[in-house]
C-alpha cells in the first residue's frame, strides 16, 4: 500500500501522463528546459520520535567510527540501518503472506 493519499497519487498519475504527452514530441534541448522548470515533489513527513536503547559500548564506538567515515551523525546511520532492515523484513513478510501480522 502506498503511503501517499489516493488524491495525491491520482494527481501524480495525471501529471505523469501530461509530461509523457508533452515530452514525446519534444527534442532533447526542449525536454531539458521543461525538466529545469519542473518543481521538486516533496511529501511532508511526520516528526520523528526519540527512542532510547541500551547498547554495548563497543558497538556504539564502532557505529560512531563508521558514521564518521561516512560523514554523517551516528544516530542518523543507525536510523538508516534500522529503516533498511524494516524494509527487508516487510519484503520477507509479504513474500510469505505474513504482511500485517
């Protein structure tokens, strides 16, 4: 299921059809001009909730070191990893027919 409301999804589909129709008859230079004029689509995200976890100090120092190498805060790196794992688990659950259980 999409996270976007149905009205927004329908508007995006209509806009995509308009772009396809417009771009189909345009040359590469004209397409680039149209793309330069396009507005970025932004979806408002709900505020994040702080969570406290008790982790092994060695794990924390390792995560901090890895995050420093990537140039991002360690909390952001952990959030990215957690999100990726949740997505993997959702895929596995949907393949097994366990979605939402």
